């Protein structure tokens, strides 16, 4: 989401909240909608004036358990009373327990903890580079990433991100990245052949999202990913998957790659992992033992508080069978969106997604943007988020109920009817 895509001049500031004062003190890196959210419960949020919203944003695919979930409240309350932060100078039992849960639920053997998606991807990039130097004997390793991808806002991760708008004015960028079109196996083969020409190997890793989130909710093609996996197996190139948005159950499977019939060598998680408490993870097969003490670190990474929160998320996903709910509510949501799309073929081009990460793409010819739909939905009490100028994204908490999905569809129907009348 970029600042220019959002509301710039709030015309209806909250009654008890001074937006001008806020804007005077906070850096203007975000275009914000003119509401201030104060309280939440489940999939509902309330603003400073008491206005109620149905939350189909979930902090951008982050509040896995919605708001004020009893399991999360209890876990963080207990943890902060017991011990919230020490340092990785010492063993942290909650960190070990979380790592064990994550490796037991995935193809990975070990986890490293940090605090965000960008940082998790930085860890993956460093790991791939060290692997390239130590195992593949590559001097100047290159990591291939996809056009329209999104990997974060640090210098290395904006470079990895295949969208020039995130890189503009921040050059010089980090060397060692090269872009390919997503879901295009021939282009990938050509890029590898081009970079590895003259008998000198350069390609060390391929970093991809299983489904491109920010880039417009574009699912990966299983046959493409299976061929990428095969190329990696044959060449020793590492397959790195960015699961920051699609992992942790959001697709109805624990990890996004399970939708593609492959396993990565390295993958990253963040957003939904802590259910809104900041935590990220880089997960890897046992070759990550090339990382030795001193190679990588984070002061906050894996502290008892964040790990306690993430454990509550993991255990609640299991106990409350949230993967099943995600699959069922996702099917319900897509069926409803497709029904709306049939009523407005001149507006809506396609509905797509997995589980509870879904996008509604608008027709290229219409002047209506995703932001127009998002703003209209907000006035109907439904929070949505764009994924680019033409795609409306639906990423509710994984606890969303059948009746809440129906209410969201009803609100969206009203919002679209209004937009079409103007
Ligand atoms: C949000 C996101 C990131 C960046 O995560 P931060 O926590 O904002 O650093 C990276 N990759 C993907 C796929 C994302 O959706």
C-alpha cells in the first residue's frame, strides 16, 4: 500500500482525536484513512466516535486470531508478568518451544527469530549468500526474484522487491538481485542461462512468494513452482519462499507452499505468526548450520513475550481447527464475491485467492479503482485494503464466522452499488 493510494486530507476527523496534531508529530510515510481505531473484539473494531467496523484487513493479514482473543490476551498477560525479555545470550524456553512447533509443522529443521517480515527475508538472503560462498563456491551470488513481488522495506528487501515504485530515490540499491516474470518458467531458465554464461555460476537462490500478496493477490502456478523446484534440485540453487503474508494458516494450509506441491529450502514468516505481536522467523533445512555464532543476530528476536504470543497463535490454530474454518470461509467468500462479480461484469474482472487471502480484480477499462471500493466499503462499516490500483484484497482474521462473511458480502454489495451510481 503506497501513500499516494490513500486518503490524503481527512475531511471527517474523529471527534476525540486530533489528526492534525498527529500529522505534525509523525513522519508522513503513510497515507492514512481518516479514522482512528480504538478498540477491537474478534473481527470487529470501533473508532474514536464509536463507529463499528467489520475488519477484513486484520492489520494486513496479521491479526490471525482477530482482536482481544482470550488465548492471546492470556498468553501475553502471563508472559509479561513472568519474564518478557532477556537476551539471546541465554537459553529462552519459549523460543525453543516455538521453533519446535514450527519445524514440526513444516519442512524446515531450524528457525531463527527476528521481528518483521523484511528482517526475516534479510536473514534468508544472508543465509543464501553464505551458502553460495561456502558450498556453491560463487564469488558474487545473485538471487532471482519476481516482478510485482514484495519482500519488505529495508535496502536489501526493496532491492529484492520487483517493483520500481518501492526503490525510487533510494539508490544505490543492494547488488546481487535479478528480476524475472512470475509464473514464467521459460523466462526463469533464460535468466539462469544468461547469468551463468561464460561458465561462471552466479545464481545462488530464487526468492518467490507462493502467492503474490501486495502485487495483486496472484496465486503461484503449481506446475511452475514444481519446475522451479526441479531446476533447484538439479543445480543446487536454493529455493527461498516468502511466506510472510500467506503462511501461518492463511491459505487454509499451515504454509502457502503446501498449495503448490513442493517444499522450499528456506522460507520466512512474520505477519500472522504473532497474531499482531511483532515477530518474524527465517526457517531452513539443516544446511543452515553454516550459520555460526556471531553470523546473525537480533536484540529482540525470539524474546519470551513475542514467542509466548506466537505459541498462543499456533496452539489456537490447532485447538480451534482454524485451517478448516479458513478453507470453508474462504470458499464461502469467493462464492459470494463471484456472485457480486456476475452482477457487475463491467466492473469486476476476476475473483481469486486461497483460503482467506482473496483478491477482486477490477476491469482494466473502468476508471474505478480499488481505493474507490475500499473507501465506499468503509462507509458501509467494512474495512478492506487495496493490493495495487485494481485489486481489492480480503484478508480477515482466520476466526471469521459464516455470518460475518455474509455481512461483509452484504456491505460490499451496498458499497459497489454506490460506487456504480456515481
Ligand atoms: C508484508 C510483507 C513483507 C514485509 O513484512 P514487514 O513485517 O512489513 O517487514 C515481506 N514479504 C511479504 C510477502 C509481505 O507481505
